[in-house]
C-alpha cells in the first residue's frame, strides 16, 4: 500500500490518451483541463494510482512523477537534456556513488538532478551557469525536485572555461584546486562545439585508481 498523496507534493495526472499533467496538490485547489475541473481535495489522501473523473467526465489517474516525468514537465529556460540522453551520459561518463563532478552549464537543471542522484550523499556536484536567469531556473527546478538544494550540490553563477560553451559533464576526483580558488577547466582535448562528455580517465582523473 503506497503512502497517501499529500497536499504540497507534485503529482502526475495521466489521461486515457497517455497525456500527462504535472500538478502541485493544494488543499481547496482545482485542476482545470479541457475535460473539466477536478478538485485537489478528491486526490489528497488517496493512494497512488487512484482513478478520478473530472466534472466533464475525463478519467485521470494520479501518480507520483518519476524523475523522467519531472524532467520533461519542469519549467525550462535553456534546452533541457532529455531522459533518453541522461542515462547514456551517466553511463559513458562513468558516474558512480561518491564521485565528484563538474558540470559546465546548469541550464534548466535536468542533468544536475541526475548527477546528484547518481553520486549520492557521499559525492559532490559543482555546476556552473553563466546566465543568471538560467541559474535561477535551475535552482527552482532542483529545489522543486528534492525539496531543497542538496548539501552535496553547489550551483555557481560563473562561467566555466570549457571551450564547448555547451554542456560538459566532467568526472574527477579533484575537479577544483585544494584551496578552492581556481576555476576548473576542461582538458585540452575537450573541443566539442556543443556538448562534450569526457570519459577518458587518463585525461582528467588520475587520482582515483579504483572505483566501485
Ligand atoms: C544545453 S543547456 C544545459 C542543459 C542542462 N545541462 C540541463 O540538463 O537542463 C547549456 C547551458 O550552458 C550555459 N553555458 C554556456 N556557456 C557556458 C560557460 N562558459 N559557463 C557556464 N555556463 C555556460 C548556457 O547558458 C546554458 O544554460
């Protein structure tokens, strides 16, 4: 039996045509759709998977959103990295629990969230974003997903010196100086025009000989 759906949490309504709607449940709130209105109070306290009918007879099933649902529905300023690409990025950059990551270009925060989940509480993610409006969006999306900015994450309003000027996800045991003063840079071989995935251990990760 799942934990009942609560006021304040985000849920995903799925209709008969598999269209999805991300909604934050509020006491006395109403969800309006072309198929009529549905009171949030009818959803609050129900188990996940409950099927409800709007005033216009439209059947909706309520679920807690997966990260993939959230990434597709969350507000975006910059182009988001889609779930189909997030998985390969995590695999090909060899992200593991406890890793330290530098992300260049937080954008809307989709990859940032995926990285935080992949490295776990023992890891660290530093994400640079050069545009303040994108950084604010990323902060809001990360908070919206986790409830707060995770302790392991640093969302930084500054420019990375990565020549890709796109999205770069770099795994390193020491992506910043011990004093924390220098700006991390990508190795010279990173020359992608849009996005780069750095997976060569020789190029940037020499201090951690073994991994789980
Ligand atoms: C494609 S978006 C990143 C998508 C993001 N990783 C996501 O999953 O939603 C590229 C982002 O990189 C930022 N950017 C471009 N050049 C940058 C630089 N030199 N330093 C930091 N951020 C940069 C852009 O402002 C933009 O927000």
